[in-house]
């Protein structure tokens, strides 16, 4: 396989037949050895985290595909830590979409004068540009269209898909008495059809989850989902 992109937590390869393969590494984002999903750098290496991330990602993508949600997922090999996906192009240099059910994290840091920490939010969606140097700035629909990152109508399509996907993940976690506070997703375009697709991964490192008011560490989520 040919390495075509080296990421923080995943590397992207292309097989001779053109199939794209994501390899899940044991590297996790964070700082000074402490995991933080919002950090823009690799902070630690945790054995088994790549396999755990792929196990959860495959679980949710298969449910989404079955529900008719367009994704880039084809199949996965958990032992090899490989996920085969459709070829996609990203929006600009990358667009992250956050769906918030509770006011925590950067949301409360920005708007804490107006809302209590942990207060309910109505599946609130916001988008940020992937830009480490500028700390992933927030961006709105008008700016995304003005910069030719999104075509007219795509913002609303992504927003609608984000809520549908996030609600599915939230409901699945709720069956295990887990409470999803927020989740970060990524989207791209199918290079063959131009269709907007969910891409990247859905794992503990992309979400904040609580149980009985206590934060659940990302790697512990798998035990709730698969060992219950």
C-alpha cells in the first residue's frame, strides 16, 4: 500500500486497486501526556487505543449505513486496525462539525455569561475550520460559501445530517445509561458522485460522554458498548 497522508491519529493508504485504507494508530491527541479531544497535537500513545477507536467506529458506521445515512465506510478489520473507505475530497483543508446537547467545553468558555455549565442545548450545531495555527476557528454558512468551501445548500444538508447522526449515537449510548454531551464529526464529498458523506471516525476521542454525572474516559466507552 502507498502512504498518501500521515495524520495525528490515523494514516491514509491507497491500495493498488485504488481502494483507500485508514490505519488507526495508538496515538491520541492531548498535551503533557493527558488526553484532550480538542487538542491539535499528539499528546500520548496508548496501547490498544487504535483498535478501540476502530471497533467503535465500525459499530456506528454500520448502523448509520443500515439507516441510510451516507458515509464513506466500506468495511473494517479490527485486528489489523484498518478501515476501507470510499474515496472522498474534504471541504477546504477540512471542516469539523460539532453537535452539542449540553453546554460544556469551548461552548461554556465562550458563552458562560449567558448559560450555566451543563445546561441542555437543542442539538446545537457549529462548524470550525481545521487549522491548527489558528486554533480551529468557528465559521458560519455565509463565510463557508464566500470562501468557496461549501456550495449553496450544503451547509443545511450537513447540519441536518449532523443532527440525525448525533441523535442516533446519543440514543445508542442512552441504552447503556450513557449521556452524550457533544460529538465532533467530519464530512466530505464522494469523489465519484459529489454526494456529501460522513467521513473520518466515530469513537470515544470524538465525543464527551457522562454516566450518572461522571465523565467517562474515551477508552472506557468500549467496555460499556461491547461488554455489557
